[in-house]
């Protein structure tokens, strides 16, 4: 590379990493009023769970649906499930492994994705964690029998993925994020899907789930329709369609990290069949309050990932103060089901404190149902989890999913999932 090009390259990559425009100074967080989950848009006060469900929950839900994540345009015409591979003696005899092909059809177009399912031997009625993975089912385990995805994959140095295609070399390279042995030893199963099989994560609406629903000549979703996060959430529900009919599964807890934590939260809000929801470092557009404008903002996220949200969300870029809702109300939509919000103290881009406060503000709705929320007197002391119906931890360390996180999720799930 010539010197000028090297300099330009260095400048661009360092600018991307450092996010120099982001605010990380608590004193520069703007003053803002938090939209009250218990006051309707029309000004009426909500005093019990029935009123919440009849008057407030729906209007908040519809706002998120039309203005933030975007509406699913129609129902599918058909869907099918086929167990394409099964081994009752997998992972050294610890698990039953199934790989299930899910087929979705609309307008004579179809999309297929694979669920990798491990169920613990000895628990005929196991709770299961369902979560997307970033690079393919074969990356979460060394198990040589897991099918390698053949759809578009983001190139990754860590995962040794080049030419946008996963190969054998990436097998098992993400086992660190999935405590599969621990889940199985504690009587839990794991179901995972490669998120790119639902919608490849690029600003291109010509492929993936959206394209099945287009009218003649249409090339992208309409203004209030779904972006990729809503499509991924929809995919989680289709996985749930299979899991809820598997007689060896008792409950499904939906889990997601980062962008996939945003998808898990929206899936939890849209689909009451999920018995619990875990948001791991989901940040902006996930658990974190947007109005704080700390770390990643709506403007940043709409710029870097224009395909994640509905087109209508773009009008809130750099205009957070005009939003009549905030992300604590997304959390509230999951009430009274168990919800775990997890942050990491060094994950500044995701505004860990904003995630904690958001959980606190959502608690009012949990309390309407007589459930324990994260109260205003609770603290976000590092590595001191709060494990009620609403759960929270501020882990030491960076943006990631660690063994520590799974230890807490499993301990918490014991209180409701078995
Ligand atoms: C970042 C993005 C975040 C988060 C993260 C991830 O680049 O700004 O909102 O979703 O990616 O998914 O790892």
C-alpha cells in the first residue's frame, strides 16, 4: 500500500473504533423526562394490570411496532419442520442432538433455516435456552456433526471466515460464548440458529425473509414495515413453533447478545410463548435508554446499520427528545414474564448504566402484577447480580458473553423454568 493510502486506511479504521463523537461523560447526558409507562399517551393514569393490558400495553406495543422495529407485513402461507438429523448419544452421551430444517413459504418463495437442538439426557422435560449465533451453528460447539451453514456470512478474522462463506475451519471457534456443558449438566437444553439464515446482516433487502413478502416490483419493506431486527425476532418465533411442540421441552427462554439481544427483546415483547427473556449487552435499540444519548445513539445506529429498524425510526436520529417512548417501555411489554438485563461495565458503547436505569423504570409494570422489579434503591454494583422476576447484573469486563453470564442465567432460570 502507498503511504497516503496507508494513512487514509489507518484514519478510517481508528475513527470507526474510537467513535470520537460518542458521549461518555455522565455530566453531558441531557436532561430528559422519562415517558411514564403508567400514563397513557392521552394522559390517563394506569393503576392496575388489567388497565395496563387494555389501555396502555397495546398503544406502547403499536408504537414500537410501527415506529421502531417495523411491522411484519403479512402472515406466511405455509411453514414446515423436518428433523433432518438426530443422535441420542451426542456430546459424549450427555445430550440428544437434533437438527431441524424449518421451511417458510410466502408468494411461492421460500426460505429455510436450521435449528441445532441439544437436550440433556435424563431430563425428559427440559427448559431450553433459544438464542441466535453470529456465524453458524457449527461455531458454538466442536461437535463434528453440526451442519455448516451455506448462506452469506460476515467475514471474520477471529472466526477465520473469508469470502463470506463458513467452512470447517470455523467449527467450534465460538464455544467460549456457549456454556453448553453447564446447561446440560443443570438439566437445560440449547437451541440455536444462525441469524444470517433468517436475514443476512447487510444493508440489502433483496435477500432473506423480507423478500418473501414483496409485491410485484417491490425491492424493500414499506416505511412502517420491518427491518432486520424484527425479521430476526420473527425467526425466533418460528423456531418456537417447533420447540413448543417438542414433547421433551418444558419452557423456552429466549436469549441474545448485542444486536441479537435487541432481537431477543423484541421477540419477547411480540411473542408471549417465551417463558423468559435474556438481554445480554443489547445496548442502543435494546435495553438501553435512548434519551440519555450515552455511547451509541439512534443517529449512530441508523447510520451504521440502516437496515436494522423500520424506515420510520430514522426520523428520531438526533431527535431522541421527540420520542414519546423509551426502551424501558419495551422491557415493560415483557411483564410479568421473567426478564434478565445484563450489562458489562467496560461496554460503554452500549451504555451499561442506561440499561440498568431502563430496567428500574420498567419495574413499575412488573410491580402492577405483584412481581419483583429492579427497584429505585437497587444498585448496579459490579458482579453482584439481582435475581428476581426482573434480574440484572453489571459484569466486570467487556462486551461479550462469558461463563459468568451463563452461571447467572442458569441460577435465575431455576426459579421459574423447571
Ligand atoms: C455494534 C453496534 C451495537 C451492537 C454490536 C453487536 O457495532 O453498534 O448496536 O449491536 O454491534 O451486535 O455486536
